[in-house]
C-alpha cells in the first residue's frame, strides 16, 4: 500500500511517460495481464490507456490489472491510469518513506 507522499512522487515520475499498453474492446485479457506483468517487472512504473470503445472504464481496468498483477494503482485520470510494482529482482525506483 502506497502512502500519499509515495503516490505524489510516482505521479511526478510518470508525468513524462507515454502509455505503453492500451485496453481495447476485448477488455483485460490473459495476454494483456501477462504483458503488463512483464512490463512492471522491467520498468516498475507504467502508464496505460483505455480506448473509448471499451466496455469497462479506466478505474475498473486499473483495479482488475492491479489485482491480477499485484500492483498498486498510483492514479486514474480520464481514460489513463498508472500502475506501480517494485521489481522482485532489481528494484530501480526508491520510494520516499
């Protein structure tokens, strides 16, 4: 669980990031979950986009992916959301206490 200070720190880091995945009309598939899991292990912080033709919203998609990958939701704004999970092998991002 992230504190508000840690969320603010991660939001600042994610500000310059581009969305690397899109949730499409098929929703959150096992293939998307696996790809997000690998990206979180490599990058720790990712930004995602939910397309307009999707049956679920960004908040719901973020919740599903966070549950299935063990990540924390940093922020949901509009159709974008940010996920964070510390790498098990090589942590890169040092969170403030």
